[in-house]
C-alpha cells in the first residue's frame, strides 16, 4: 500500500490525516497517511527514508523552506514562491511543488471571486501570504497592496513575485477601497476568536473578504464582512483543495471540485 505523510514541526492539531483518509475513502485509492513530526536537523535522514519508502508527502511549518535544498527538482511556482508544501517521490528523484497556490485559486473560483483587473489587499507578509501573492499577481490583479505592521522587514521576494505590489501599513489600508481582502495573518484563530486584523470599517470597503483561517469557521474578520453585506469565505476549502491538488500530483489524475466539497462537508460535520 502506498505511503504518504505530513512533515512538520508540531503536528498534533493537523487535519491532513482526516482529509486524506476521506480522499482515499471517496476515490477508492489505497494508501496510508501519517504524521512525520521532525526537527530541522532530522530532515536529511528523514528524506532518505522517504525516498525509498514513500510515494509522496506534504510539508508544513516550519519546513517548507528547509526541504528545498534536499530535493532534485522544484516546480516553477514553488521556486518563485520560495516554499514547497508537496513532494513526489519517483525512481527519478524527489520533486517539490506548492499546492497552496492552486488551492487558493480553486477556492476563489468555487466562490466566484474574480481577481483579474481587480484591486486586492493581502494582510500579512509571512509565509502564508507567499502563495496568495504569487497567485494574485499571476492572475493579473490591477493593483495589489501588501499590508504589514513593519514595512522595513518585508521579504524582498514579494517584490520579485509581484512587481506591481505596493507595501503599506494598516493606517494606509484604512483609506482604501477594493475588491478582495485576504487575511494571511493568524489573528482571529482559535482560541483567540475575539480579534480581527482590521476594524469593521475596512471590511466594509471591500466586496469580498477571504480568511485563510478555518477554525473558527466564521472569524470576526468574516463576520464584519457579512455584516456589511459582502461575501465572506473561510480557509477550509483552500485547505482541502491543496490536499486534493497534492493527490493529483501523486496519483497523476485530476479531480473535480465536487470531491473537494464532499470532503469539506464531511469535515464540517465532524467538527
């Protein structure tokens, strides 16, 4: 039976095993998916083991950058983003991808949120924002704002991925109007659910708000958008979509969004 797993620092909270178990259940594919909790120093030895025993694995915090030097080839989007979250093992070697990029795109498409020619603002400039910024830039946003509390500390890779982007602080954000507002910060995540990265007045100025957080299902950030009569989308679809995109790489098959919705619905019922 094919073996898969998730490489990360601390993984007790991960939904990935449940998602991939449902994938196997609904598609009839056979496989196991386990947690591979390791420190960075143990990665080289782990990768040697995975090359001989595993068909693929996912990678999460804090190892999305650490695994890159240990791979044989990296897909263009992952190289541009500077992070790998999916690895495929074959007789030819270990190949790195970034399915957060595709997961974010499928989430927008499923919720009928278009970004081409639109004005978008991304809250946060940490690792979670990289795939989002790259996707928005590739899809032709007219204007992209990167919102941070410390402009001087923003990674120069963002300028390479999105030359049209303007880095601003939260004060400047309060003066803007736009189409899509994406929260890539952990503000509002369980258990600190009574916080939002922006005041309600900011949410009211954007037609759609997207939160990468999925616990709680409706953050205060999304409640603000709904109260203003605007579209509000949480991160669960993206989480499942990036997992299904990883399976597409491992299985060499494509899967419709119906499968993502089916897995997402089952997860929501379990919570």
